[in-house]
């Protein structure tokens, strides 16, 4: 059973929430072919293992959206939860999530971080336009056709 704490963080006795605690979790649309491909690229780029991944359709994703329904009910593409389930938890969505993910990856990707100086209300319409058309442009995939991580990376994926 999940519930919101006073600071809005997700609290649960569930195994997935316990495993996710303290991690930087990228929640994405597991049906979206583009989103799934992007996660595979992030997985390959994240050599330092800073990121973990869960689909929005997973039990962990559903619990997060339910616990933060006032903020996340209409987000159906990408959410980044930094320091999941801790007092330092931070939730970013849409273009802000993408820019923070790039910053987390470091290297040349960090050069995109200054784009956060543009307010989200200027960035997000471009993000929303792309997200609205992602199925039409790239199609949908079946959830039972997912990348299966090796044993060394199983702790980075939540199903």
C-alpha cells in the first residue's frame, strides 16, 4: 500500500520502492517506441550507473503517479525522480527531466544544462508537441517485448 508522506514523497513497504530508495529513477512511457529506444541509449551512455529505469506502466510507476496525482496525473511521457523516496527527493517532468538527465550523464551532455535557464513554460510547448505526436511518428510497442538487462544491471530496472 502506497501513501504520500508530509513532503509528498512516495512511501510504501513494497519491494520495488525499497529497491528504488535513494536512486535516480527515470520513469518513461514503456509503450512508446521512441521512449524505449531513448532509454536504451541512456542505459548505454550511463557508464557510471547514475540512472535507474521504470516504465510509467510498471507497479512502481503507477504508485508514483497515484501518490503524486495532483502533479503527475497528466504526465504520460517522462519523469525523473532524483533521490527517490528520501528527504532529498526531487521530481522533474518533461523538458526539465530531460535536461537533468543529460546533466546527470555528465561529459558533453552536461553542456545542455544551461538550457534550464529558459523557463519551463518556454521549453515545454516544444516538448509537448513532440510528445503528442510520438506514437504517430515512431509507433507503439508491446510491453512484453522489452530489453532484458543482464544480472549485473537488474537492480537498475523496475518492472
